[in-house]
C-alpha cells in the first residue's frame, strides 16, 4: 500500500540510532509536515536507514511531497502504528499566508429602514 501526501516541513526531529538483535546498526529520523488543506493537519513520519540523508538538505518551511507506507505491529496486546516514508521530494518554498482581512461592506444591499416599534411585531 503506497500512499502520498504533500505539505510544509514543520520540524525535523533528532536522529535516533541503535543496534538490532542481530548486531546490525540502524538509524531513524522523524519529521513533521503540515498539510495545506482547508483544515491543516500535522503528520509525524519516519525515515529509516540511508533514507535519512534525503531529509538533510530540506529546510523547515519548504514544501515537500512524501511517499509512504503505513505499518502496524503488536506489542503486549497493544497496537502501534508508524508512517514510514520511503521517498521525500522538494516541492518548493511554502507561500506566506496573508493575514486574515475582514470583509468590507460593499454597499450593494440596502436594509429597509426601521419602523416605529409596535407591540404586535411577532410573526406567531
């Protein structure tokens, strides 16, 4: 199952290294991207082995496209899910978001003038 997501690189987490049961060394680096949707979401992903070098030249704030797989494993009757990236490409620099501008009254619609209050103005 290969999936793809695009977003802005928010943060690179420190590399983690260790030695496996069979005596081989491993390296893992996690990073966080934020999607550019109407309701942005932050997603933490991981790179393993030599793929960690693909993240080094990419700076925070750059747009990236990530291809990944989702993997789950069980440990002590609990399930743990990890998003493992296997390819990360630059898409460019994220555009700066303009500040929210309040809509201005266009004057196109005129409200009817208020009439003098009468005690019987309820519609029911």
